[in-house]
């Protein structure tokens, strides 16, 4: 039994002290020949580029209205003219400008939808600018009167009002006048570019006046 005492005592000492000799060191296995070992690289911080918010489109002046000769011939009044005397349209307004929009809903779904889209755009324009702009919608032709809510709506079933400003064409047609009734801008259609330009002209006049 004395022969087994020393080994047992040494093992006990190693367990208590944690001591070991170099022969007990475990070496890491070398990579197998022919197999690439992937070296982990530190994760680099991503480059974050902050984009500027889109700038609001602005104009430096009221754009010149240019129409083809055939389209110009449909205008009984043009930029620089005084708006005709229209029942319900103020010759002088407390607002900085007035938008006069002619629409013709008719009875067909496509014309009704088109007129409704124009009215909705004008409502948003009114909500954005408040009392600084007066918006009057003239509904041309025989059709149930549309709901305009915040806008002033004039019914023109026999086209008597529309015939004072246009000939040989059908609505839509838009005019912007100053607070004295002078026409500043107009368009003989209503497209996406018309809507955008309308908003820009209104914003410019409100901020800078008519000059």
C-alpha cells in the first residue's frame, strides 16, 4: 500500500493547488494542410449618409402663360385683363387672391370623377392657406350640384358665366385673380402640372404679392 501513497498524494496536491508541469499543456491542433482557415476580422462601422429632406418647390415669379394659338383663341379674357362681372364673384376681395375654377361634372362617371378630384384638390389648397385665398367653384351644365363644403360654389346650368370667359371649349378652366379682380394666371385644363403650378402660384402671391 505504501507504493500507491505517493502518486495519490501528488494527484491530491495538483487538485488543490492547480499546479501542473509543461508536459500537461494541451496544444491547439494545427489546421489541416490544404484547407483555408478563415481569419475573423473586426466588424467595421457602417458609413451612414444622411440625406437632406426634399426641398419645397418654389418659384421666383408668376410663370408666364403660354398657349398655342388655337387654345389662346378659346380665351375671352387673359392674363392682365379684369375678370368680368360675375354674380357671386367679388370684384374686390379681402383675401390676397381668388381662385376661380370652372368644372363640368356632367352625367358620365369619368367626368364626375374628374370634377370631384378638382374639388378635393381645391379643398386642400383652401385648408393649407386659409383666408388668404378665396376659392370659387363654378359648376357648369345641367347636373346635381356638388358638395363643396369649405369652398364657395356657384351653379351655372346654362353656361352663362362660363361663356363670359371662354368660347369653343369645355371646362375645366382655372383663373387666379388678385384682390382687385385682375387675372394673374390661368390654365385651360386640369392636369398634374396644372395642380402643381396652381399651388406654386398661390404660395408665391401670398408670400410676395403680385409683383
